[in-house]
């Protein structure tokens, strides 16, 4: 009888020990699962932080590249703001526009003659782009004062000349051959960008200065 009691006691103790082991193993699994969940969440947050860091790096890189391009285009100083289309009426005015601007500045000159197909469309495009690219000088020049030079005969108009630092870098005679007779500012902008002749578009400047206050006309000519 005594042995039976001892065996039952051992059996009960063994059962209780097994229950205790199972309880501890369950607690251990629960703690381990919680820890793994926290680790996974930490890894996901770290990946999100890495994505944010990559985006910040790319944004900083873009800003640095834009600043480098601006310095190359305008020199160390701030770019001069033009924001309008200038009418050139003489050879002296033409040379002053091309050679007298800030070092490295872009100057676009529309050679036109009244009534030439496409000239009016090109005028409208330049008026739009002048406000979007204030550091670029846009001009128009009536071709007749050049005289009867065959290079700029009516058949070659409208022509668009692009100068940088006084050097001719783009020469598009009868630009309607590339753009057609009915084109818009976006078409001209894309065409010049494909040719590498327009800088990165600048963000609008609040207030815009005196030049930004025009009379609402499509073509603001100085």
C-alpha cells in the first residue's frame, strides 16, 4: 500500500512537472514570437527609413546638379531676370542683346517678317516661355533691316537663332519645317530641350519683380 501511494505520488508529480514544462514552453514560444514580431517590425521601419534617406539623397543631388548647371549658364552670380520678349530694331541692338548680357546667358532671337506663316505662332510661344525661363533672354528682330541678304530671305523665315556667351549654338531657319505651321509653347520647349538649348526650368519667384507685372497681353515687348 505504501508503495502504491509512493508511485501515485510520483505519477502525480511527474504529471505536474509535465504540465509545468508545457506551461514554460508555451511562455517561451510566446516570448519568442513577440520578439520575432518586434524584430520584423524593426526591419520594416529600417527599410522605410532607408527609402526616405534614398529619396532625400536624390533630391539633394538634383538640387546640386541644378545649381551647377545654373552656375555654368550664368556664372557665380544670380541670373538676371528678363521675363519678356525684347524687340530689336537695329544692328547695334542685336549685338548688344547677343554680346552684352550676363556671361554665359542664353539669348534666343526670332527673325521674322510680317505675314510669314508661322511667325505669329513663334511670337506667342516666346512670350509664354519668357515667363517660364526668366534667366533666358528672348528677342524678336524684324528681318528687313538686315537688307537683302539671301541667307535670311523670306523663304528662310521664321528663323530662330540661339546664342550662348555671344556664340551661335543653334540656328533653325524656317523652323516651321520642324514644328509645322500651327504649334504651341510646349512644342517649342520640347524641341529646344531635345536640342539641349534650354536650361532646367526654374521655380517661379514670388512677387516676380517689376517685369512680371505686365498689361495682360500675350506678347510683352520691351
